[in-house]
């Protein structure tokens, strides 16, 4: 409970309720993760939503596994306003998961800094690095979620999503 209160206090004092993510146009938001080497393509219509995404970037690892861990950046919304930014980490090689989680943490820090204008709270970084399942932080304007999806392959592989939603 103390951690949740600390995060809520950080969000309330950081100006997150008036952050750039709620007001920046998609042409700006799509570049939030560029410093993490995750550049998106053009913002394109997909029926009801418009989206942009980066390619999946392989995370270098010391193991010889054939399928590397990878990460991508997505944005969704309308042509006028972004409703969600999301980082997706696929851990195909669990033996290299520590390095993969560090890359997700770094990318999340870049996205939060651009969306909010302040550093990512230590509690969020810790939740990412500790491989915590289904964490949720909420403010009046934003939902920040960390979601863990374990694959049913028996290999220990999983997907971790870091999402910031703009709530109306």
C-alpha cells in the first residue's frame, strides 16, 4: 500500500495529470521512444483506430539461443490524439531475461520522461526489474500498467507490456 501511495504522490506532484501525452499530437508521441532505438513508422488507420509501431528490435544476448528477446513500441488513438503508448517485451530466451528486463526498464524510463517530463519513479523501475505480474498505477488522467503474460509453451518464455493509457 505504501508503494502505491508513493507512486500516486509522485504522479500528483509531477504534473502527470497535465502531461505532454494528453496534449502532444501523434507526430510527436510516435517519437517518444526514439532515444531507446524504437522509432515508429507512419501513423496509419486500422478501421476504428489509428496506430504506429516500431519494428521489433532484438536485444543482444550472450546466449546462443536461436530466438532472441525483442522489444517494440506502439501508439494508438486517433489522428488528433493518442490514447495509448505501449512497450512490448518478448522474452523468447528466459536465460537472458535479466538483460531483457533492463532494456524494458530503460525504454519505459525514456517514454515516461517524454510523456511526463520527469524521471520514472523507482517503484515502477523496481516492478519491471523484479518481473512483477500485473501492476497498476492510476491517476485522474492516466492508467499506467505493467502486465506479464506467460506463454503456455513450457519454455518459460513470456511477454511483458508497459502501457500508459490516457483516460477520458
